[in-house]
C-alpha cells in the first residue's frame, strides 16, 4: 500500500533540516549511550559478575564475546527494519529503535548475577544484548536517511554528520557516567554500582521519544510515496539494482573495527596486569578522544562537501591503520601522556575523518526508495565483523593478552577493504538529492518494484 502525503510535504519547511539534524544528534547520543555503556561494562565488570571468576582470561574472552553478539544480531534487524523503513517511513523506525534500546538496556541493569542463578545469568545477558543489536541496526540508517533527505544538497555531508557526532556524544556520556562508577570500592562496584548506568536508560528512552515523535517525515520520502509510490519489496529492488553498492558499504563499514578495538580491547589491555594502567585514567582517554571527535566530525564532513566524500574517507581509513599502531604502542609503554595524546589523535581526529563522512557517503549511493535498506543492511553486516573484531583481538593477543603488535596488524588489515570500497565508489557530493542512486527512473518504470 502506498503512503500518500500532502503536496506541502514534498518540500522542506524552514528550519526542518536543523530540526532533523538535532533530532538525529540527540537521538543517536541517547541510543548509543545505552550501547556503549555495555562496552565499558563488558571490559571492566561483566567478567566478574556473569562469568566464572576461577578462570579470569576465559571470563574476559566470553564477556567480550557478548559485546560482539549484538553485532551478529544487527544484520537480522537491518533486513527487517530496512524493509519497514523504506515502506512506511523513517520516523517510525527512529522512534521504535530508541524505545527498544532503552527497555533492553534497563533490563540488563536488573539481571541476576552468576552467583545468584548460575549459567542462566549470561544467557539472559545475551538475550538483552541481542535486543540492543536489533535496535542499533535501524538507528543510524533511519537517522542518516532522515537528515540526508532533509538537508540542503550542498550541505548533506555536514547535516548527516550529526548522526555520527551524536554517536560520539553518546559514547562520551557513557564514559562520563562510568567514571564515578569505576571509582567505587570493588565490593560496591560489583554488587550494585555497575547497574546504575543501565537503569538510567529509562530517562534515555523517555527523552528520546519526546524528541523524535514530533519530527516530520522527510520531503523526499513523502514525495516518493505520494507520486511514484514506495517499493513493494525494497530488498528485491536493492538486490537487483544496488547490489554492488551494498557490497561497497559492507566493505567500508569494516572501518568500525577501529572503534571497537579502541573502545573495548584497548581498554581491557591497558587495565590488565601486563600493563597496569588505571581504569579511571583509561576512561578519561576515551572521554577526551570523544570530545575531540565532536569537534572533528563536522569539520571533516564540511570538508567533504567541498572536496568530495572519497578523499576524506580515505584519509580516515589509511590514517587509522597507522595511528592504531601508535596508540597501542603508547599503551604498552605505560606512559599516560603518550596514551592520552595518541588516543586523541587516533580516535578523536584521524578516525573521525571516515566516521564523519560515511553517513553521506553511503546514503548517497542509494535512491530514496531503498536508501534506508541499503545503508542499514550494508553497514550492519560490516559492523557485525567489527563487533567480533574485539573477540578476535583477544584471541590473537596471545595467552597473556599483551601482543599488541598482532592486534594492530589485525586492525590495519581490516582497514584495507574500506580503502578499496572508497577507491571503487562514485563521487556523489555534487549530485542533486533526487538523482542520487542513479536508479530512480529505471525503478519507477518497473511496476513490480512499487506498490499498487
């Protein structure tokens, strides 16, 4: 069934691009606050709470594996939510994903521990983590589509970057919340302190719902629905006409491995017995790196509006492969000044080049009819690999978990597919919004691709 829209919705109303960008920023920040507090807890708390304390190395490995479980669930969520979003609109998905994330995160804070219910505890943890993954699968793609389709054509990079700067804001908020929690005495931390950040997701869900339910549907989707109609089977259209770009997005999304290695594995490595850096100091590294990212992301995105998406993305991908060596080396020295400096440079500045430009870069590969599906499926398959990169890193780091060179080489190898994807992609920063994807007219001419 097509989704009719008034003619007035086919053009953006004054202030709507800023409103969409703000809603994407705040919603992504709140959503990824939930997602990233799990990462901190998986590295610092869950090995002691949910797994067998008699084997610390295995407990840490299993805990990090639960972090990756959500990434495995994300492709499944992407297929479903992408289909629904391209059929019914971006707004409904944005509201649904936020509520689902808030509820599942709150439930994690209520779970019994291994000492209380045995092996049922990690099972329940994995279930909640899967729900988080399904939510995250639709969050960025829907927010990205919303901002891109509202944005002025010559500022799509800048406006879509709010989705990712919101993500960094959420990670910063999660880190700041964990700082006082990590400073609690060990017995209080493990007994109840770790639960508090998860309980705060109730506030996250409530605030996000109020913000997003007032947002208008995008002019591009409303116009598509009112004239040519939405795709009856978006996934079929995507597979038939956009498969090459989906593969490019999958390859490009592997750049997220830099984020997961930085956020989770490097944190676990730095605070391990082999290095012995303090939890609080390493959480501050992440906090300051995210502050730098909040400034760097919109600057990189604005640069991409001027010189193109491909060169900026390549700077981030190649630069991240190099700076990960420097960051992990800095940790291995035990030097706090070096670690802070390289953490800010590697994650806050260099990685932000790729991270800030991909929302526009990926979204511009697809037409309105399949944009949400294309971005959601492509990114979530790539992110699934990135999520388990933490588990692989823990395995290749050796029995003592201190072979940082092997982990740096592994991370650099995962930066190669994004480089290839960028080099093979079209440059789209000057293409009009209605012509993005290069398939709109051909798809509209095929009656099987639209609703009756």
